[in-house]
C-alpha cells in the first residue's frame, strides 16, 4: 500500500512515550490502544505479534498496531539487542485506518544501510529532547517523531520496490516449510496469509512464482507422498486411517486424489507394491 499524499489536518502525531533499552528477558504478552514502533539499534531479537514470531536484527523496524498482542524476547542473553520504542497517536494516512500503519501487511521493515544513521540520529534527538524541559519541547518532539514516521514509510515503500525478490523467496520458503511440518493438520490459505500479514491472492501468486506450482497442489503432493510411504510401511493401517493421518477428512476424496496423482487407487498401489 502506497501513501501518495499527506493531509496536515489528519497527520498531527502526538508522542505518548519513548524509551531505549537493552532486552535481557522475555516480556509478557500485552497490547496497547495506540501505535507503537520499535527500532533495533543493535543485536538480534524475536518479536511475536498476534501469535506470529519474527526474527529481527539491527536496522529492523517493527510496526505494532493498536490492539495487537505482542512481546519481545532475546535470542542470546550474551549478546542482547538494544531497542528503541516510541508510542504515538492522532494520525491518519490516506487508505489506512486511523492510528495504524500498514495494518494488514508484513510488520517488519528492513531498512537500507544508508538510512540507518538518520534513524540513529533521530532516536538520539528524541531521547535527548525528551529528557529536557526546554521551551517548545512538545513541538520539537513532534518534529522529530514526524521525521521518524515518514522515514519509516519511505523505507517501507523502498523495500516494496527494491527487495521484493528477496522477500518473495522468503515467503515461498516459509510456506514450504509450514506445509512440510503441518501437512497433517487443517490448513487454510487464508490463515497462512493472515499470519504473514499478506493477502491469500498475493501469497498464492508469489508461491507459484517461486516454487513453480500453486500452494494447494504443493500441499496435496506432500500429503499424497506421505500417504504412499504409510501404505507400504504401515500395512496394518486402513485407507481411512491413512487418509486421516495425512490431513484428509474424507477417505473417498483422498482415494480419488491419490488415483488422479499416481494412476492407481491406494488399495491398488498397496497391493501392487507389497505383492
């Protein structure tokens, strides 16, 4: 989603807090009614947002929208991450819900090397100004916060155009891994898309571009290949039991898919290879 213009009557961000610190322990899951943005100043960590975990590292921006349960945890206590958080409200961009940023998209922004000094300088300015009580403090903080938000948005838009191929490859591999680990469960493309903060149409398109077939066909192949192994290795199991183990609710549908894929029904395949 692109932001093409800004209306100053809608964009008047109010900074609620700012904090910088080293992450030593896992925090409790919690949520806010305001927007929160984190910036990883150094090190690596794990952020969980609405039940989905993301590995983050130096230069990453984490978008935590209102009412999203989240928590952070260190990857290594020996090399903890240094993180900056800022909470704010009273803003709206075109095509976005009030007080949110890229709500239904991937919540991690990978910044460019050239922009990181600007972020660190802004963080230093924000923390210093917030610690003082000088004339115009609120206006200065709003100015720095505005720059921080807009720079984040520019990085997001830059990311969409310059590193999309890397991101596509990551998405394809993540879905592949998920299928191999969870093929026996009920799998919904809509739920996967929600976990990735993307649309089902988009992840289906990306998966086909990267892997060479649709997610559904890939999942069917994994299930049937596992079923084929079970037919030969677990001869005491019935066709119905095997169909259930590999993620099919209906044994008839399983048998039909198996025959379409291998040219033989499960019973025929088992008989042919065992005899």
